[in-house]
């Protein structure tokens, strides 16, 4: 998926994961809204690819929601927490 443009992940990161407007509950509701099945699956795949290191890089991601991570490991841990909350019923990170 590295050659994909990650459009859905990028747009949702800008809208819901900005440090000044962080809203995972709203993101979950948006992804699970009726008619968003394709967006949900694409977002899941893009997020999983990012965690695996084949999607958005830490540097690319940091430009979207104005967030900053010192290390790639911090970024991956953060993305894993987002994924777990959205798709595995984990607690809000």
C-alpha cells in the first residue's frame, strides 16, 4: 500500500486527530456511519499499513494533524493505540 496516496487516512487525521481537536469518538462514529463501509475498510487498511511501516511515515503524518513524535517507535505506538480503540474495543488512548 506504500504507493497509495492514503487519502482517507490523511483526511480523517486532519479532521479528527489534530492536537487541538482530538476526537477519536467522533472518528469512530464517522467511520461506522451508515454508508461508510468502504471508507471504514480503506481507513483500516491505510492505518494498518502505516503501523506496519508501508503507509504514511512519521514525517508525513506529523504534517497532517500538527502532531509531533520524537521517534518512529512513539509514532507506531500511538497509531497502534488509535487502531486498538477504533477496531478492537480497547480503551480510549
